[in-house]
């Protein structure tokens, strides 16, 4: 067997939540053996329960945030996506290092290109063409904005002119959400290099996690300087890579320091489910309830990152708990598999439906949701699934080469 189970995509999670995925994992005790703990030893990459369900929940929150008026917390869905990306990418990099003794940057970046670029450029091209022929309402397209979308700098392009939300920023309606993809792409470019430095110069995983948490603290301090000293706009701290990277790094720190798939947990199952999860939920709700705008644009992102950690631990480690089970229902997990294309599509679809369907919010929401899911399913079957096989072959080929030669570290 190759490094990834047949029929699964290592970067998409899984719909199979049986506990065969994690060696030695016990639902009752909350303990387990560390998987793949010895470099050079080949073992199957564990499938990760609940992640697709979390994706489905996050994209639903984002969709409703663009459909419904404030104060619906659609921005929370973006933060969840950031945290999940940081956790999953770091988990995969950690497993690769434990199995082969090294990390192939070339293979990593190629997998990211195959995962992200084809659906993105298909949707961007389609939305731009629809806008150009007037099917998305009155639109003024500009070459500079389209270039910033295509090259993943839209977040700073928007900030340079203090656009968003709702302003005519020069792109197709609905593509303003691509600012968050720019943040993730910048993370994908930088984090593997940072992680390699940590692996080579920081002795233990706990210290590596502490370093990442310290970086998160510095980013929080930078947000506070921007808001309280430089009086920057809220969008500056919401959309810029340098102020939102911590939302991904909190997930990275969890993957390194207390990974629910790879590590033995220090707390019992009851403690996680009955104490830490309620505290995490309470922290997120309190953060959303506080109305101070300065708090929103500085500390709230940090609180959300910290509070998401126990929710992810329980979702991944204890997928059979009653509160988590719905995340692993087959249809929910399937929506999670389509969530990337749904995220790309949803606001453009909303714009098209609002332009052509003159009805109330419920009708617009239902038509938009059905259309978004249908189009995302087509993209998944025609584009994403074929490319999964390429990524699996790439991962197997890299691991085969790595295990046939001495470790480079």
C-alpha cells in the first residue's frame, strides 16, 4: 500500500470515520500511539475524521453571511477555513517528515497547484465572462484587478483603495471573496520553509508549537498597533496576510504540539467533551457578542483561534460523540468535499440570482444554494477528482524515492 489509503485524498480529509485510521486510538480512553513516529518507517497516513464536515459547516456559514444581513457571523466561517488549512497542511508535512526524514518542497508546491489552481481559474474565468456580458448586473472590469485576482494579491489590491464590501472594485461580482485565497496562497508559499527551519533548529515539537504561538502573539500586537495607534481601517486587519496569518498558524501549532491524529492527548475524553469544548464554544460566542469594533479587528481573531483548537481536537479524535456525529454523515462529508468550489462559486451565483430572480431572501437563498452545489459537484467530478489521482501518485513517488536513499536531515 502507498502512503495514502486507496480512494482517499490526503489533502481533502475523508468520509470514513472508523477508528482503523489511527493506530491504537481508543474512544473510551482518549489515548493512542503516535503514528509514524520514526523517520524512514513506512506507514499509512491516517485518514482524518470530521474535517469534511467542518468544511461543509464553514462554507454554509460563509454562504449565509453573504445572504443574510449583519450581524450574522459569516466571517467566522473564513476563520474556520484558515484554521483547518493550517492544521491539515502541517499534519501532512509532519507525517511526510516522519515517514521519509525530509520534506519535498517541489512535491508540496506541485500538489498545491494541482489542488487549487484548476477550479480557481475555471470559476474566475466563468465569472469574468458572465460579468463582461452583463449577466451579473452593472459591472466595471479593470485589468489591474483581474490580474491581482489571477496572481493572488487581491487582498492588498482591495486594501490599497479601501474597497469592500459592496464597492465596485474592478472584478466580477462575487469574486471579492478571493482575498482569502490570497492569504492562503501566501501561507502555502511561506510556511513549509518556516516549518523546515523549525525542524532543523528547534529541538522538540512542543517548542516548535510555542514558537508558532509566539508568532501569533506578534501578529496580534501588530493588529493592535494598526487599529489603536495608526488608526487603520478594519479591513486592513481583516484581509491582509500579515494580520490574518495567525488564524492559520493556530491550526499549525495544534498539528505540531497536540495533534489529535498523531499524538497522545493529555486530557481525558470527558474533560475534552464536557469542559474544553463548552469553553471553546463560549469563547467564540462571547467574542461575537462583544460589539466594540476595535476588539473585533484585533483580539477577536486570537480568541477564535484559541477556542477552535479544542473543537478540532474533539471533532477529529472523538467523531462518534453525539455533537460531532453529524459532521460525519455521508451527505455532509460530501458537501465538504465540494466546499472549495462552493466557496469559489457561491457569491457570484448569489449575484446572478439576485440579478435575474426578483424574489425574497428565502427564494434567492434556496436557488443560489442549489445552483452552487450543483456547479460545485460538476467541478468536483470533472476536475478535482481526476487531479486527486495525480496528487496521490506524486505523493507515492516522492515517498518511494525518499525511503530508498539516506535521510537528508
